[in-house]
C-alpha cells in the first residue's frame, strides 16, 4: 500500500516519502502543509503502526509514534 499526497506550491511540487517496512508505515520525509501522520491517524492507522523515520532513531522514543 502506498499513500501519496502531492501539493503544488507555485513552481514546486511536494511529495512525502512513505515506506511500508515490517507492517509499519515509515514516514521518511514529510514536507506537506498537513502532516501525513495526522492524515494516517484520521484514516484509522494506529500510532503504534506509524514510524516518523525523518527523526533520528534516538529521538523517536520521545514521540507518540512507534520507534521502529
């Protein structure tokens, strides 16, 4: 499953980078105006199934989301 949201900002196109790794949604990059994690939560994906991969591994423990 791939989730992709594209926003046009003037001459720029912003597209988040999302991977499915070991049954978790890894957000590798999110440059959108509405955070992709929020959209995934609204779609029914649980906090424990979302990894904010753009944060260093040692900082992920301080978020409400999965560490890995």
